[in-house]
C-alpha cells in the first residue's frame, strides 16, 4: 500500500511512501510518521492513500515508512482540503503548514515542539472525604489530630502538620484540590509526608493540564470563551461566517 505524505521539510510537493516493514494494517489518515528523506529522517503527515505508479518499470523506488508515531490521527481527513488551500494560497510547503497547524504533534524540529504543561494536584481521598463530612465544625489542627484516632491511623507530627495544611484548604478554603507545589511552598518538608498520606488513602494525587493565557502570567483553569464579543470581534465574525457557509475563502 502506498501513502501520500506531507513531509515537514521545504518541499513543494507531497511524497509517496510504502507500507512500513512488518506492518499489515493500513496507517490511518491524519497520523504522524517518521520517514527517510535523503540521508536523514523527517516527520511526515499521512494525507491518505497514494496512487500507484503507472509506469513499468517505475521511475523511482518507493521507500517504506520508517515508523508510525501513534495510531490516533492528529487531524481529521475533512481538514486536508483546507490545509492544501492554505499551502496554495500562501505558496508554502504543505508539510510545514501542517507542522504549524499541529503544535502538539511530533515535529522534525524538536527545539520548536510545543509540549503540554502538566502539574500535580492533591485532593481528598475516599477515607478523608467520609471523615470531613462529619467533622467540619472542628478547626484544621483539631481535625488533623483527631483523624488518626477516627481512622485508626497513627500519624507522626510532620504528617499531622501536612494534613492540617491540606485540611485548611480543603475545608476552610473550600478548595476541591490544591496544587502540590503550593503545599511544598508552604511547608518544604511535606514531600515524603504527602506520599504517606496518599498510601493511607487520605489524599489522592492527580496530574492535570495547565492552560495558560498568553497575556497573563498566572495559569487559568481552562479555555474560557468570552461572554460578549467586542465590536471588532463581531465585525470579523460577520465577515467570516458567510465564507464558512459557502466553503470559499478569498
């Protein structure tokens, strides 16, 4: 099977590659692959099946794809006509157009790859949730001292201090979760104590993606749509919607 692949390189046309050695199932359209390109390798984006060579013998030898970088497509096939249009309109290689359009996908230029930023958050575990439901009237210090007796768990002083700090945010601050970095900033010795509390089921450790607004330094909880468009945004949207409806861009 042959594939049409847009290579992340300054090439005017797409290239044709064959089925990877030892692979039987087809490569889904939209997947990223690693392909040989001259004396080096490069990242390519599968645009779909390629037409077989009609000449006998063929003009060139088709090299196989070297590696499939994930089975999940990085873009839907329905966007390929749009990417081709962008490449034609701006006279730019389609492989580089795709690299720009897919900042989280693998790229031939590793130093320019955008990586998802993650952070570790802490939230009450099942044991602590049940206990907190019946002991909200106590102070954070009283809770941390009493929880060991209620749950039949012997906590050391440093562990009680760490738990009291968490309870202050969970109950007093009414926080569903707390960043691990915030706990360590408040109590530098909390690191090994947090793992002990996790092992006891008092808290849970989760990784979450950090969304950032490019105009501020603080991370935001998620992508937030504007409540009301500005006048300029409304004018731009009014000019874009007709083009989207007709499927033509000029």
